[in-house]
C-alpha cells in the first residue's frame, strides 16, 4: 500500500515536522508513506475573487502534476464528507481490498483547492467545520491514517 499526502507550502515549524516524522516511522510497518510538498503562491492579504482563483489554479496545477492516473485521491475540503475514525479505517481497508493500492490525500493552501483538483478527486473528506492551518492538517491527517491502520489491525491504540 502506498499512501501519499500532497500539501501546498513548505513546513517550517519543527514540532510539525517532528510529529509527521513520528507517524511516518510508525506507518512504515503498514505502508509506504510519503509527504510531498508543492510550492505555494505568494499572495497578499487583499485579493480580488479573480486573483484568489488564479492562486488556487496555479497551486492546483502543481498538485495535479504530482498525481498519477492510478491513484485514488481524497481531497480535504470543508464541504467534504465527515467520517468517524472507524469509517475512515473501513474505507482505507476497502480501497486496499478492491485494488486501490495507491491512495493520495491532497491538502490545499490557505485559499483551498482549485475546482480542477476537486474534480480529479475520487472523494472529498472533511475534518469538520473548523478552519485549521493547512500545515497542521498534515499532522492531523498523518495521525488519522496511522489510527486507521491501528483500528484495522485490532490494536488498542484507538480507544
């Protein structure tokens, strides 16, 4: 199983890097796990609607360049479907069972994901209505992927 997270922007915070590295290490016994960073677009605070769409489009092109045809893609989006950890674990297990051995999760930049990336996704997933920094989302998602494997293996990690 190959699990990839594509995130916009470079992680700078040491604590986030360390947390993701810890989950990557834990996941190594279950899957090949990688985090791919694509450059973010520099954008001033005040942007017109057209400028915002342009930023998302350019970031989206970079994201799509990192996705292969065979990959099953989850786009993280507030409008996506919320799942419990158990439902998420079951979904990961089902995908593996039915031949989807390459799963990619996409986390957009501060403005979100382009319509093209959302269209390419096979499913949209939401971690709730909270707005979270996209860098922090990489850590949260890494933990949930690990939790899914722990649930599927019958480990007491998930309480």
